[in-house]
């Protein structure tokens, strides 16, 4: 009976750690919107897609990679997917952080890990 309880506790710990690690590398709308606002104020002369792309790249680069080569591939897949599908309607004046965050964390995350 005690061995069964220990297995259940171990499984719960592994699941919780997996959830924690997954969240630490997720794209954050707060990072994106804050960066976009700062970029628009400090670089008003940039093309309207340069700030969203720069901020997307910055906010996707969070989290330490466990496996550098695989992690690098997933990072570039996410960056390409998000650039093509998620930031096309985002501007410094209207960042649409919720929409970008949902797109990156659901659509691109699924596409790049499969």
C-alpha cells in the first residue's frame, strides 16, 4: 500500500514540475505590450512592423533551454510561426497583446512541438 502512495506522489511531483517548466518559457503579453510601447516611444522612426518583430523575438527568448539544439529549433519555429501568423495585426498603437499571446502559446506551440 505504501509503495502505491509513493508512486502517486512521485507522479504528481513530475506533473507539477512539467507544468511549471512549461509556463516559464511561455510567451507573455505583458512583455510584448511593454516592449512595444517602449519601442514606439524610443524609436518613432522605425517601420511599423519592426517594433512588433523585435519585441516578439525578445519575449520569445525567455527560459533556459534543456537541450540546446532541440530548443533552438523550437525557438526558431515559434519565431517564424508567430511572425507569419500572430503579429500581422499588431501595431505599437494597438498591440493586441491578448490575441498575440493566445496565438503564440496555443497555435505556434502546438505546431512547433509536433
